[in-house]
C-alpha cells in the first residue's frame, strides 16, 4: 500500500468509530509484537494526522501474529508506516483477531455435531439389522470408524444411542412452556414442536427406520423400558415448567405434565406398531400426524376448561 493516500476526513471518521474499541483489543497473548503504535486510539490519532515519527515503526519478525489467511505476518525489516498502512493494519488486526477464535469455535462445534450424528446414524443402522440387544458399543464404534471412547464421549451409555433426542425434547418443552405468553396454555405452545415429529418420519433413511425407538420398543422389552423412562422424564420436565409458571397446584401440574408427555408416548407406540404391521414410512407419518393433532386438540380443550 506504499504511496496510497488517505483522505484525512475519512481517516478521522474511521478513527472515531474504532478508537474506543481498539483500546480494548486483545491480541491473544502475542506479547512479542513490537508495536503497531500501541494499536490504540492514540496511534489512530497519529495516523489521522499523517505525522509518523521515525521511531514509531513496526517489526513483526517472528511475532507469530496471524493474518486474515491464518499465516503469520512477517516483515523482514523494521519500516515506518504511512497513514494508509497504519490504518490498514489496524483495521485488519481489529477485525481478524477477535473473529479467529469465534471461527475456530464454530468449526469445532459443527465437527462435533457431525460426529455425533454419524454415531447415532450408525447405531440406528446396526440396531435395525441386528436388534438392540445384539449390538455392542464397540460395534457402533467400528461402524462409525471412531474410537470406542469417542462413542462414550457423545453417548455415555448404550441406552442413549436410542434415546438420543430425549435431552433436546425436554429442554424444548421447558423452554416453550416457560416463555409462553400470558393466557396461553401449555398445550397450545408445544403443538408445533410436537407435530414436527411425524414429519421427521419421512426423512429417516429406510435402512435406519427399524433402528429407531418406536420399532425397537415394539419388539424389545429392554427398549420399551427405556422409552417409558424417557417419557416419564419428559412429563416431569413439563410438569416442573408448568408449576414454575402458573398458579396450579403441584398435583395438577404433574397431571398436566403426564398428559402432555403421553402425546409423545402415543406417537412412538403408534409408529412402532404400524412399522411392525408393514406400513410405509409415508403412511405412518401421515396417520401419526392425524392422531397427534386429535390428541392436542383434546388437550387444548381440557386445558381451557380447567382455567374456568
């Protein structure tokens, strides 16, 4: 950028926007940076004035400071910065440095989500082929091409490979009920979320469908026990959210939690039994949705009547 000029008014305007923020800039522990004039409002004021004293220069030799492309910026010799150069480096450091950890964290989170989904998909495929009781965690690890400990990192128990959405469902129920507007019943606010479940049936790959909790619970006493335990936990989470956000008695909140949790119970059982009967996923999705709508309609009427 040597020889490129900067309009003083433009520089002054950008200085005004950035000065306060850059004073707090965290360079991530790169203490060997020999100065970019402090990377502060003071230095920006110097840049705006266009008066760069010879002693105010930059040496990035071996500093290890990453650039926007992730590689260290290195200058072979100490050299003074013109106003445009100073502004350019300051802008790049002020924008890139805080964003790099965020980008890394986002990439890491996406990688973890992909690994978790891969493990869950492999488990469902194996359960569909062999049955729940005939699959070990080590089998899932081999199928997913990960270490066995990696499976346990995401799913601490084999049972959680079947009930993998349980925590998400509990949290979503509680969030919807706790944040509902005044005068709106829990049955109304959970409706859309519950009705998403039948639609998901169509999207599950056929080779995994019989490895889902509905069919497994229909053929395996062990998985049926897991399913009932999961529904009890969801009902308890719903009841607690109702009790915390309304003036109903604890036993009534518990009853309402059981009623709402039972909607998922019926959806899961209907899906499993219909799969055993040989119905297609598309038909199951269509008919289970109709059942869920009827249940929610009835619960909405019940909740409304209980308020009178």
